[in-house]
C-alpha cells in the first residue's frame, strides 16, 4: 500500500502521527449550501453489504492514506460491525461507479453519531465531491436526533481532510500524538 504522505521517521524508526478528534454540538445554521455534482449521481445505502464489497470500498478509499485498522480484522468480526443496526454505510455513485462512501456509527456513545469512515475514491478526488458528500452525511446524521456528531482524522489522511471537517462545522476537541510502525507497501 503506497502512502501518499509518509511522515519522516522518528529516531526510533517509527512514524509520528497526530490524531485530531472533532465534534459538532449543533447543526451549523449558516453553513454554505453546496451544489450537488453536475454529473449523474446517486447515494445508496448499502443495507447488508457483503464483506468483500465493504473491503473494496475501504481498501480503495483508504489505500493512499494508511487505512489499515479494518484490514487487520477477520471477515467475521468485520461482518459483525458492518451488519450492526447502529452502523449505516452509504455509497456515493457517479455515473453508476462507486466514488466514495461514508460510515455512520451510533454504537459507542449514547446520543452521538460518529462519522466512522469517510472518503472519496482516488479517481474522484479533486472533483469537489468530498465537501458536498460530507454535508449530505452531516444532514443525515442530524436527522437521527443526536446531541453531537464526532469524527477524527490524522496526519496520514488527505491534507484537506481536517480543514474540510472544520469548514463543515466540526471543532477540534483534542489531539493525540502516537508513533506507529511504518506501513509496508503491499
């Protein structure tokens, strides 16, 4: 898996990574309304996604950004996560082709909807789909009636991820500095 922006290793040979945790306590009333894509598009909930389809989405979106957590778990454990009633997965399609996905999760904290995973397929990055799709997902999450929305991102993610979340109305609440073993290319 080639990482787009591998950090310089520390003296221990590990990669320093900063994880930023963000939350939104109320729906942003003054948020700009973004126009939908000017291309034929659809957002479809993957109601009972197969593990192989989910791995395709996860691995393709996360390939360049060091997404490895879900690669390391068994198919049975992943199926349990993605089949839970508290997990919703939506796929953005452009001209019938998967262009991104969002996973909303309400399992870990009462009155919270977490944007567990959000991303755009590599071939669709740069088309301004990310901000529009994120706003769509935020609106959907607020319809569920939570007290807050959460998301996190890290320094391995796309460099525009953190500013995009902030422009959408998320505010950083804390950061955690970790060191990880370098991610080997597949």
